[in-house]
C-alpha cells in the first residue's frame, strides 16, 4: 500500500469516528432538551440520586444516630433539597422515663398513632429527634424498634443528649427560667424545658423547620398535614401554636386584668387573648434566626420588663414565655386551629372557673390531635 493510500484510509477512519461522536452528541442533546412528557436525561439522573439517597436513609441502614450537640450527618428542611430527598423534622422530649413508667405509656400511644396515620411521599423522610438521658435512650430505642416496625414511610431516628443541651441553653434562658418555673428542682425548672425558645440557636442552620411535640398526644390524622401548616405562616410569623383551652392565663394575668378592666389579655377566644399551649409547636427556625424582634425578646432585660409590666409569674416554662410575649407581639405567632391541639384537661373547670370554662374549651370542627394534658385519659379509637 502506498503512502497516499494509507493516508487516505486514516482520514476516512477519523471522519467516521467524528461522525459517530457527532451523532452521539446529537442524541444526548435531543434526549436532554427536547424530551417532553417522558423521563429525560435530567429526570433520570435525579431519580438515580433519589434512589441512592433513599436507600442510605432506609430504616435498615442506620436507624439510630446518636448526638450530644444536635448535629446531623444529613438533614434538610422541607424547603431544601438534598440529593432529591426532603426531610421533615420532628422533636420530642424523652427524659426520666426510667423513673416515670407512665411516660413510656404516653410515648407508645403517641408513636403508634403517628405511625398508624403517617403517610409520606417516596422521596420524603421523617427525621425523629428525641432529647433524652442515657437510661431513657435505651428504653426508647427498644420501644422504637417495635413501634416503627409497621411504618409505611422512611424515617431516621436521632437521639440528643439532654445534659449537653442544658449546658447550651442555660445562658440563654436563665432569666426566664426564674420567672416561668414552679421552683428549683421541679419539672419545669430545668433549662431543657425552655428548649423551643432557643432551638434556633442550637440546631444546625441547614434545618430550617421543625415541629416540637409533647409526649401525651394521640394522632387522628397524617402528621404530614401538620407540616403543611408552615405554608400558612405570615411573613412576620416565627412560631405556629394553638391557644390555651383553659382559663390558665385569665388566672395568671389577674392583677393586670384588674388594673386594665377593658383588656383582652387572658380573655377567651375569639376576641380575647387566652395565651398559648406548647403541646404542639411549629418552629420556623430560619425565621426565628432572622427575626431581630424575636431575638431581642430573649434578652434578660426584655424578659424582666415584660414580666413587670404584666405582673407575670408563671410555672409552665416555654409556654409561659410565648404567652407573655404574644400579648405584646401577636404578629410573631401563627395560631393553629384548635383541632391540632385539642386539650382534654379540665382542672380549671373544677377550680373556680366553671362558669366561663366552656368559652375557652370549646373546639368545633375535626379533631386531628388529642392532647391528654394533666394526665387526662385520651379517648379510645
């Protein structure tokens, strides 16, 4: 073969290879940009990433992740995407269970009803956060293995050390702890029961929304619907919370009400300001971080000034703080429908407020969560 023939064959082969590369590039272009109504290159890649992420978050892979400083290896709020996975964050206190067996019973009711009605999309994960001491953590892990067994949704469980969190919280909540606690050594005198007040300062910044719940609850609907209430927040809202359904704050604000006979403070709904109940709380952590007003209200001087103005001395921890500042700044709160926190306690009806109790306790419409506060039995299904 002559040099000319050899050169011609090489040119022909390279032209053919270039043609094949052009055809391949054209095919990718058509698949990526022109596909409609069917899965394209971008959606295929996204689906592969979702499948990979979902597998890594499955219950069998890493069910229990321990943390002493509220750190997550993976975690985004509903509004943020991480490899196609949407995380919904839920937090519950689970302490001193080894000394209070009744707390374990409440935990079982709450979790079993959550699992019964809970439904999420295939690319959604419910991250369950439990603030716990070591003995309670071991009890909780054993219970969760059974309670979550029938879950139809993907989930992740994270335990947080109560002592480490208390150390972080104390400098922030010390002033309000003195005003809104029953006394040294009592249940609500512990700093940890003001966790919701400053959760935006101890949670990782990539978690922008979380729901905090009491243990004594029973779900009658899909917990995912509660997360959708975040979408109803106003621009000024940082916390979603339901009204207190007893005349607790009519009693607590009695002196202020005497000095201000026309005030709405402590009055029943719909026109009054009955205060809040912290059994179910939607915490927009990002809004809490960004709100200059809210963070100013956490300062010790602000807390003392409000307490003096309203002659306020409470015993219900974070609930008292939210109720007090809500009298002055209702714009910070999105009020949940009473059906999301149907409180069953009737203590105040039997202690001097029988004549007006029903004005506070009335709740029309569908009950979505029962709250068995003050150890009130929750109705059976």
